């Protein structure tokens, strides 16, 4: 997807903003910031750590991929950013041990992810995990196709539209995951789009 397509979809849906979290790169962030207009753009990336994907929100520099989970979280936090465990459960991969998650000191757990299949069952598992660990909850579209943008999202209370205040709201648990999953056809379209990269 192009940055213009993503921003256009956010505007059509009436979203206040988005976190740009491409895999292991900040490449799309500067273009999104340059075209954001009234939208809030939180710079981020989805880091491929050893054994998990981790959303790094409000980072200024890339975080090395392939590091152990605790080291990745530490590198993210060194930048003053927050580390969100992305899609902790999936039918297609082994799940992380809960002890590993707890010891890694995440700031939040992405409980709603529109790419999850079956969405409702995985949402419940992720919510239960976040509640056991007493971590704030977020939602994300994990969009690889325009139709997925905004399908799952985070609602939060913030003192301002500034990225720092938005992240502080997540840290303090003033966030709630909302949304729905992709249809099977949309999920297949996403898989095809990923293979074309």
C-alpha cells in the first residue's frame, strides 16, 4: 500500500490518526508525517525479535531485528518509546511462554489484531493474557491491504494529540482495543500481498 492510500483510508473512516509500523524499517514514517495534515502519525516499526514481533511506538531510530525479546524491548525503551507485544497468539505459529513475556517488561499487549483468524477466539486469549500480566491493551489493523486499515484499532483518553501524551495514555492503561477481523477473502488477499513483497 502507498502512504497516500493508507492516509486516505484513515480519513474516510474518521480515524484521528495511525501508527506507521512497517516491518523492521522506518522508511514510510517521514512520508506519512509529511502528508499527515489533520491526522496524528505516531512513528513506529514492527521489530522482528527472536521469537516475537514487537511494536515499537514513537521511535526515532530503527531497532535491530533478530535480537532476543528482552534485549529488543530494552532497545525500544532506551529511545523513550513503548514496546507492545504484537499478536501474541496465532494458530500458525508457536505461542510464547507467558514467563518470557512477563520477564521482558512489555508496556502493553496488542489484543485485537484484524489479521487474527479466528478473530474472536484469539481476541479472548490475548485479553486474558494481558489481564493476567496486568498490561494495557491495544488494537491494530496489521494492514497489508487498504481494506484492513482501521479494522481493529485503539481507543484512548489522551491529554493532547501529541504522540508523547498518546503513548502515556497507553502506558497508564487508558486504552481499549476495538474492531473486528478480516474476512477469509481479505485474509487470503493479505497473504498474497505479503508474498509479492
